[in-house]
């Protein structure tokens, strides 16, 4: 008989997770407490003397056990979620482009790309070519030699990003509306192909005020960015060509 009872409970535990077990105990405790109360203070008679005599103790014990089970389940779930986040961040830092992009996709699906989960992560030498990082919270991330060529970084937050060089940002595709590592708004200084194609669908290249509005900065900030571009952009592009010829983060397998 005891062996049969043990098998029944084992079957239930295999089918139910701890949360269901805890909730079942909690509901049972409430039912026993209600029935016992009416038995003591009303005309409702319970045929089981043990319930009638000890309903308070039984319900209290069940509630205590149920709370313990639910707390353990919550801790286990939190631990599992944290482990999944860590695994995805590790995959996102992969030098293999397909692995890194798949991690980005799952992180976005879980809502972890934009909620601060990635804050301070180590993405050293990550191959994020063509990765969809729109609105990503990338604050404080370590980007040493990360490949961002062709990535979608519009409206992302890179405040406090470490080891993120201008020549890396000059290779992304979209960067409109983003926050730079120094906390300033991106002013269009890299003249990225994706941003310009987007803007020039409706804005003439020489309409500086509208271009400033497109990037979400003042006219003065936009013009300063363009002055910076005239002085530095060609050097950055040459630096990128040299590094690519030396094998800088070219692995996309």
C-alpha cells in the first residue's frame, strides 16, 4: 500500500512542477480550514473526525509547506532564467556570426536585449555583423575588437561602452537616434550608408536643419558632426581597410 502511495506521489511530481504542487497544497489548506470552521461554528457536519478535530493544525501545516514549496520553485525559476541569460550572452560574444546573431534573436524575443540584461557584458571580439540591435541597451559593454559591420544600432544606448572605437562604429549600417559611449546623442558624423539612404528618401542632402531633425540633434550639433567627418572619416575608413587586410574579425563562419 505504501509503495502504491509513493508511486502515485512520484507520478504527480513528475507531471507537475513545484508550483502546481504548492498551489494544490494551498488550495487544500483553504478548503480544510473552511470546512472545519463551518463544522465548529455552523450546522455543517464533516464525517471525518480528524478533519473536524484538527482542521486548524492541518490547514496551518499545509499552508506552511505550500509557501515553502512555492518559494523554492520561485528560486529555481530565477536561477534557471539567470543561467539562460548568461548562456545567451556567452553565445552573443561568439566570433562565429551565426551563433552571435541567433543569441541576439533569442535575447530580443525574451525582452532581454532592451531591459538592461546586457549591461556591462563582455563582448570582446564578438562577430555581430548585420546583427539586429535596434533599441538595445548596451550600456557599459566591453566591445574590444567586436565586429559591428552592417549592424542595426538605431536607437540603441551605448553610454559607457568600453573599448568601442570610432572605426568600429563607422562600419555599422544604422545608428540614428542612438546614445554614444560618452552619453551624447549621435549627430550623424559617420555618414552611415543605411542612415543616409533612410534620410534621403524625404530629405535633400543639403537641407541641414531637416538632417539635424532626422538625427534628433540641434543644427549646431549636426554641423559639428559633419565638420568632424570631413576631418576624420577618411582616416577611419583607411584604418578599417588596413585592419581587414590583416584579418581583423573577418570570420563569419
